[in-house]
C-alpha cells in the first residue's frame, strides 16, 4: 500500500514548482483527478523540483510559495486559532485530512510542548 497525500496539498506544491519552471506535468499531469495522490508520486514531485532547481531544501523553498489557503483545512485551522498552542492542537487533530503517510501528535508537558511525527 502506498499511503497518499490529499490532492489539494499536492496541487499547491505542484503549482509552486511549476511557477519556478519545473516540468511537473511529467510527474503529475494537470488532468489528475482523485482525492489522494500516491505518496511515491508526491515524493517524485519534490525530487524533480530539487534536481531541476538544484535545491536540496526544496520543501522549504516551496512552502514559501504556497499562498494561505493552499493546504486546505490545515491553513484554516492555523489562521483561526487564538494561540499557537491551540493551532498546533487542532492541526495535529486534523492532520489525517492532509496525509495518510504520517500522524502528527502534540505532546504537552506543563509549559512546554513538542510535535512528533509518526510515519505510517
């Protein structure tokens, strides 16, 4: 099984890479239709972007090019939370909407907290 990532999340990455001149069509055609993109396809998209742009930190480069709203419910959750802690709680709670590949957990201990990603 190849756990996937929500199409709206991958489509935002695809658009950001295309805007930077990456031939994303070869990995994920614009005609792709479905709620989820296979994780290996998403990985290939990032790999292509990193190679084409000679950018080993492509994920950091791409995230800055995705407009607010580009990752769906997670953006909404972040933008409407009263505090950072509340935002992180809600994002961890809804992370499964964006990806089947990992679970996000907020571990709180008194005044400190940390995010833990569990690969599926």
